[in-house]
């Protein structure tokens, strides 16, 4: 597991362009998180690598980024807004 506050982040520029077309967000915008809510294993599918979903907020709006560890860096895969209902689920888990 990695430490989000000290990790080195990388991404594929083509994937960044695809993410911008699909979600209107650049992968590096993830650096604007002002509140980190949760980091959870992404078990939604078999990706051939271990992935994580990081939930956080930027200016009180809810976001989620999917990442994986590659070499000595954290690779950014996808970044999008999330519904408040989904965000509350993770906020409640971390409040315990």
C-alpha cells in the first residue's frame, strides 16, 4: 500500500485526454483534493493488477480516482465526479 501524501504519480497522456473527453477532468486535477475521504481496494473487476479507488473532495464536491502501483510510482487511471450518496457511504465508513 502506498502513502497518498508522499507518492509519485504518473499517467498516460492519451488516457488523460480520454478521461477529459469522457469526464471533463484531467487526471492531474486529482492533486486539488482538499479532503481525502477514503482509499479502498477496487474489487469491481479483474484488471490484471491491484487497483485502488481514492475518494475525496475538491471545493466540497465529491470525486473518485482509480489508481494502481507500477514500479515506484502510483499510476492514475481514471478520475470522475461521484454522487453524494456514494461519497456518504465512504465517509460513514471512515467516521467509525
